[in-house]
């Protein structure tokens, strides 16, 4: 996982365009992997009744409020998590840092 200081650090030595490009690609991949993990956990959370126990009307509402997200973003994460098993090749490609050739 990214260390906080690494997330926004820019070297004091004026990185080249190539270095910045490499960093952006690496960071986006790390974010994508974290988003997929969040989506899978969001879907698993949605299968529980914890959101109801805490007074929310749905898992999407609970995620929206507690994770400081929009309703659309929370719903998207739950939907992706619920369907990731239907796309094993795309999932594997994304985890490897590639884009599916399909």
C-alpha cells in the first residue's frame, strides 16, 4: 500500500517527463487495484445487515455516508464488486497492470 508521504511526493530534483509519466502509470495501477479491493468489500458488506443495524436504508447509503462518497460512486463500487466474478479475465488483466485486449 502507498505510504502517505509517497502519495503526493515529487522529488526535489525536478523529475523528467519520463519519470513523471512512469509514476503516473504506476500510481494509477495502484489506485485501480485498491478500487477493485474496495468494490469487492463493498459488495460483501452489502450482503450483510450491518448497514441496517447502523440505521442506514441500504449498503449504498451506508457507504455514501461513512466513506464520504456520492451515491453514484457508492452504487458503482457495489455493482462492480457484485459482478467482478463474471469477468475473471478482465480482473486478472487489471490486477497485472494491463488493459484487457477485448
